C-alpha cells in the first residue's frame, strides 16, 4: 500500500501539468515558521500579480526533494522553480537542466547591488558567464562562548580582535581538572564534527590564508603553506583538548556550564536555555583576518519550465526588499545587505547575542559552501571528508602526508572532463 501511494503521489505530480499562470515551486517541507514565510511571500506576490498562482510542492527533506526533481525531469514534467543550494547544483548542471538567469536579469534590469557580497558566488561557479540560481536566505555558523566560565578565570571572552594564538591559549587554560582526580572535567572547546563540516573548516582556512583549490581552481591547494599550517594548527588543538565523550555527554557538559566554547548554527540558538550568560564571536583571526562564514539556500529555474515568464517574475520577487523584509520578520537571515543593516533580526535572542550575530553577518567574508561548489564538487567533498576523518581517527597520523594524499586525489579528479559523459 505504501509503495502504491508513493507511486500514485508521483504520478499525480507528473500527470498534472502546471496550468497557465501557475508557478510550481518544489521545496523541502519547512518547519512552521518556514511554511508561514513561504505562504506570506506567495500571498503578497499574488496580491501584486492577480491571475498568477504560486503552488508549493513540499517533499520531506532536501535530499528527497532533489530526488523528486530528478524524477520529474525524467518524466518531462519538471517544476518551474526548485529548491537549490550551490552544492546541490552539480548533478542538475551536468544534466543541462538549469536555466541561466543572467539574460532574465539583464532584460528585467534587476538590481542585485543590495545582495550580500557572499550571496551569488556559489551559483556562478559551474558555468563561466552564467548565474544558475538566486539565494533566498542565509544560515550562519559561529563560535559560541560561556561568559561565566571566562569570568571565573578572570579572562575576557573571545570576540572580534581575538587572535588564533589567543584562542589556543584560552582553550588550554579553560580545559581543567577541577576535582584533582587527574582527569579534565571542564573543557575549553568542542569541535563537533568540524572535520566533516566545510561550514567550519572553510572559514578557518580563509582566516589562515589557505585554500582547498589553487588560484584558478585547476588543481588542489592543500599543500599551500598556509593551508598546511591551518590544518596542523587545528589538529594540534583537537588532539590535545577535544572532550573524549559522546555527543550527548558533551551537550550535557555544555548545558551545565562545563564547556567554555563551541561552534553552532544560528537556528540552533533559538532553543538555548542556559543557566549562564553566553555570547557569540567570529572564528579567531589569523594572517587573513577573521573567518566569518555564511551559506545560502535558494531557488533555481528549470530550463523546461512551462511558465518561465511567471516563474522569473516570482523568483525576482523573492530577492526584493519587500520579500526579504518578510524573511527577517519570520526569523530568517535575509540575503539583502540593506535589510540586514536595519538590524531587525534575531529578536527572540538576548540583545547582545543578536548584536553579535548581526555584526558577524555584516562582516562575513566567506561563502562556506559556495567556495567548494563547482565542477567535481561531490568528489572533492568526499575526498576532504574521508581524509579529515582518517586524521581525526588516528592520533598518530601526521597531517602533511594526509594532505599530500588528498592533494593527489583532488588533482586527479580536477583533471577529468566535467560533466562526465
């Protein structure tokens, strides 16, 4: 029965083409706030454009949404617009399924000048001279600290102006055995899977002046001196001071005030309920300044859209000042700098936290996933993830030889034609 219903659901999506004046938008099923935002944007657009209907098609999960899009493309009945991110583009670009938006922008005179400087790069990485999507909203990972633990040690919390050396010294000082049993029971920092998380190691590399790729992206940059130095610095700290416990145990330590710093996503902070004062800060600075990362989710237009004029009109509206103000009102990070600059963000968080996040976003200098996006993204990401995980699992493994092997594999991948026939 489940299989029958799944097939019937897909058949209905495939068999009923979009009506004239209807724009179908394929998205992962959002939470309540996300659904309310989508409805508000659609309602306002339809109010401004009588005769056009915006129809959302929700699928459980981003991966399943991408799979559904592939199935609809194969059936010859794609949506007009679909959920997209820079790193999700690769298979659709390889299929030749994504519409270049630059001609539409040029024809419409669309003003992109207010978009955050990090907003578009991931959609420009695949085909030279083409823009294959537009961002809808940002997400932001950042450092979080327990201010009370710093105060107890007579230390100033991390923040803008904290160097990497200062950060390393703080971790060392805040990792303590307070009971005298020979074991640490308070920890300075929790890395939380950073070795498989580009949203951490890409801003960190930027701070050190390192890079995954060389300057023209024709080969690996993992053996550049600053890249090697960045990963060696990271693993030195990780191996010496990482809490050797399960995730649940470490979360318990954090919640009870025994973890001084960690790295987290802005949306997770809505649920924070700590018995101590906490704040946020950028990744500490190194030779290239702070590393402050954003990454975006957006929309792409399908080349086989049946209603391209209406689809473009709605897509253009999603980056308008009005639609982005709605994003801020519903608790999401807008991609327009002018809306961010108004400061009406994160209103459910403590004021000093909201101000810290706002400062981070205004100063953000890395599109964490956009920098990795482009031809061969999935292979490069797998090589990085597997290699860094191997380093994490073997405390005796030297960093440079591991980077040499990853460098060799990435060079081999980038030498292959793309897309592969």
